[in-house]
């Protein structure tokens, strides 16, 4: 048995809604970004999952799978508050090595825990602490294993409200019941590549040579996996943030050119504020629009490194002029992505394009919004959409209320 413990909140967003509203407890619940039949669930309660409803299921499909399902609109600020309570409670009992997402944490077992019996007892007491300090309706799945990768896998094997342990002696046969797609990092494309190399089962995956996995993955990722499957500990190089993005499903009232422009503009201003808070620069902007009756559209533009909202809005207008303009198009969602990110310490702004006054004004607007709330001041292009671009949560990133509320 290793020191790694992964703790995952089950059906987090939906469970928070059930915690706060006892009338929802025991009922199938779907959490949606907006109240619309054309949107999709961003979370489903344990009861809804039993009917096949999951993250990404469209509302109309969810109703067919589960006629009794109740839909509630997402409340990201509350989920962030519960996340903070979750982390605080965890840190009172165990060393938190990394908060992996809003509903998941990687922890290290105390050195005093030396065998399976002690580990199981500690995990049960940890669940009891979380129940008392976070909420009595929330449940947790815990995985314990010799390394972080296997601990994550174990937490999934015990869902929901489970406790699953993998010891060195259990490997690799305890994994053979799984499917290739159950492993983190193996999606549809990677599974296709594995099959092309004669690897169709987990038993074949665990018996593959290090050289084979290196070849399949096309790099060091396959070598790390080979070691992880054997209970060994290796650490891949730290990842760097590649994109700052925001997207939003449009409410019915704004499913037109004017509304799409306003929402896109507001999302870009939020992304720019996050960029400055990170003290990074960007050199590429992408705008995308999804339609109900046409394929999605996107376009991007490159420019000199900047963190200036004025410059980003100029680039945005260039992209906006490229959008499809066929009659009858019905936009349903829009979003922006800033890429080509680099820390300010590694960037020399262009002498021809850098405007110190504009940069200072952007910083002043950030300070005002931080003190008096988002939308205290904004650029005019976002008017008409301020109340329709609230904080959104991606499971892999905890939102910052200062820049995203």
C-alpha cells in the first residue's frame, strides 16, 4: 500500500443542490447552465445517473431517460463556497498534496498509517469529518494506491460513496476487470492507437513493454504509464497553462447578432482580467459561435504580445467581421480563447503598440471591479449582456470570484 489517496466528491454540483434544498434529496436532479430545452446537463445526481443521465446529456434526452428528473440552474458561487469548505475540512485531517479540481483532491496518508486496516479506518473517519463539516448529504469516493495514477483509478472503481484500495500485491490482476477507456488519458483516439498495436484489453496493456507504450503514446507519457501500472512513482514535467477561455450558452433573448456580440465581448473582458491577474500576456485570440441550425464556426487572429483589453477588443472586432452572415442563422452559444500565453517576465512588449496609459486604465478598471463587484465598470460592447455572463465552472479549474463573478 502506498501513501497516495484521491478523494472525489460524488455528483458534486447536484449534491450541493440537494444539500441546500431537502425537497431534492433522493430525487433525480440535473444541473444546467441555463433553463432551456436545448442545453445540456453539466452535472447529474446519483439518482439521475441510474437512469443513464450524465454530464453532457441534453435536457430533452434526459427527460426521455428519466421523466421525473428535476432541472436546476447552476449556482457556481455556491459550489465554490462548498469547495472551500471541503478543502478546509480535508486540511484539518490530512496533508493535501494538490487540489486537482473543484471536486477532487490528491492527499498523502499520514506516516502512522502502515497497513490496510489502518488505512480503511482512517478513510472512514475522514469521510465522517467531511460529512460533519461540509454537509450530511454529500458523499465521497476514496481511492488509495501506491501512486497517484492508481489512486485516481481506485476512486473511480469505488463510486459512488466508495472506498477502494490497491496494494502492490494486487497488481496487475486487480485492473484486468476494467476497460481501456476507464484509464485516465485513454480516450477514443488513444484506444484506436492501442488497438492498432494489438492492445485490446487491460491485461494486454499491463503486459505491454515499456518500448511499446512509448511508441503508442509517441513520447514519455507511455513510459510514465508503464511505471504507474506497476505501482511505481514517477512525475511527469509540470504542465503550463495554454489557454484562458470563457464560453456561454445564450439565453433565448440574446440568440441574435446583437446579443451574441455583447456576450462575446463580455466574455473577452473577463478573460482579459484573468490574464492580467495571472500577469501573463497573450498573442492569439479565437472566437467561436455554435448554431442550432448550422455547423459551429470559429476563427482566430494573432498579434503582438499584449494583456491590454483595448487591443484585444480591436482584434475581436476583426474576428467578428468574419462571422457567417447567412439569413436564418440561430446562434446558441459563443466563446473566446486566449492562447500563446507567456508570463510577463518573459515578454518584451512591442514599442510600437504598447500604450502605457491604456495598460494603466485596464489595471484601474480591474481594481474598481474587484472592490465594487464585476460590472461596476466595463467596455460598452458588453452592455446588454452583463447579467447573462455569470461565473461558470469547469471541473478542472476552480473559478476566481474576483474575476469571474
